[in-house]
């Protein structure tokens, strides 16, 4: 899909190296806790929680950490903490448009720290709505076993509400209405396919080309944002 710049699909993605594993576990735990708080502790009925658990397992987060995060979010754990979603819009190097999403227990602190990161990397905050219109909100489901019967997998995905399909390596990415992503996932799994990941993406309507210096600055900014514990996802419209 043209303009698809989800942080998890580009070469600068967050890697579960030993150095960053602790931060990744922390970010995954926040996502799990927030999902459990908002939709309950049962992943069978809470698809957001199920998706968060899938992401945690993808980075080999220990089960005890997952269970503790669920208990914390459901209010049954001993260490209670209030987590909230945050979303920022910004202009990066070369007038790149960025959407930055995160989870924090202190909105004011996170806001100031993200502003500082942007300022140090030739970027600046944007007014709400001034960037978001350049992106399309979309649900994305990843099917790992699609190649076993490619044509049949695509047909089943379309029947489940797919708006667009995209093959990346051996995985079938199914783009659906973000408001019905849970229903689409349930239908796909009822048809015998395995959904390994679930995302709510902001997809750039059109990618822009920036010069080499701006690309280097943008890459450093993306790295800096990825290392911040509160940041979960970064979307941008530059062709790297």
C-alpha cells in the first residue's frame, strides 16, 4: 500500500535487543494494562487486550509479566498505576508530517519531553489536525499462514471486510475499517486463518521525498522517539 509507514514495518523498527528489551517490556506492559482497564481482563472477549498480548509475546515477554500487567489494568494487582493514551502531531525534518502515539502516567511530563526531543532534532509540534488529515486511519490484521492457499486466504479476508490486501514477505496484511477491526478479526479466525498481529494504523495518503540530510535527521529523530518509554508508535509520510 502506497504511503504505508507504520513504525513496525520499516528498517528503523524497534528491535528487541538486550539493550532495549527492558524498555520494550515496559511499553508492552502499559499497552496490556490499558487494554485490560478499558475492556476487561479476558482476551477472548477483549480483542485489544488480545492484540496487546500478541505484541508482548512477539518480543518474548515472560508470561508472568503479561499476567502482572493484566492484573494491574483490571485493578486486581498490588501495584496500581493510571495509564492514559496520548497523541501528538508534528513536522519533522524536510517538512515531514508525523503522528506520535504513546501511553503515559504523566501527560505533562511526556508532553514536555517529546517537545524537547523534537526541538533537538529539527522538528516542531503542530496544531491538532494540521497533520492528521494527511493520513488515513485504518485497521490492519496480519495473517501469517496465508501462503498455504494464497487465493483462498485473500477471498476469506475480503469476505471478512477487507478494504485492501498487501503481501509482505509471507504475511498477508488485511486492511479493514478501524471501527470494525475486532469483528473482522473474529470473522477471519472463524474461517480458519491465524491472525498474529492487530494494529490501528495511520497510513500516509501520499509519501514525500526528502533530501539526504533531512533523511538522516529524520532517522535520528525516529530513533530518539523509539527509545522514549512512553512512545508506542510513530507514523510519518517520508519515503526513506
